[in-house]
C-alpha cells in the first residue's frame, strides 16, 4: 500500500517522488523541477498482477479494494490517495473529491494497454479509482518446481 499524499510529512513537507512538477514546498521554494513518479503506471508497466488506486476519503471503497488485494494471489499494489492536512495545501480533500471518479462497471482491468492509459489519468482531467489492472497468474511458489509443495 502506497500512502500517497504527495509530500514527506514527517520531514516537514518536503517534496516526495509523487509531488507535482512546479509545486512549491517548504524545501522546494522555487517549485519541484521533476515530473512526478506515478506508482500505478509504473506497477502496470512492470506487470504487477494487481494494481489499484483508492482514496482515503471513501473508506468503504478503500476497504473493498484492500480486501480484494489481500485475496489476490500475487503482488498487489494499491496507491492510496490521501491529503496531508498539515503540509500539502494543494492536494486537499476537496481537490481530490473534485477529481476522483470510480471506474465504470464495464471497465476491463485485464487489458494492460488500457490499464496503462487509465493509470496515466491523474490531475485536473480526473483521477480514476478502483482496480486498474489485474492479471491472475501463478505465484512464485507455483512457478518453481521444487517449491510447489511448500505451503505458505
């Protein structure tokens, strides 16, 4: 689970790898100079078998996503969008609420190309939440012959 509030709150609000380019922080007074890392896009591109995004402001949805990730057999990444009320005055609760939308019922999370495009949606155009990518596959123990009989 990536607790993603776009700052390092414990270090008094310095930029994190997910802070938006140009955003000013307590240590980046001229603004962040690099493009932000996108954990969801990175996980999809690397073939993680379960990738989701959720919002801490919707606890029921977040709970369901966590349950689904825990029941997934394989690597699961959840990018949890959450405001830092102390040090991030840009990505506030309202900022998220105005942009977040739940993926449509007919969205197919098994198509990696569509999932990657969906993962890149982040910002004023909207932020999709839900299971972005899911690709059921054998676990590591199932892939290695001499480990198949080990019970996790």
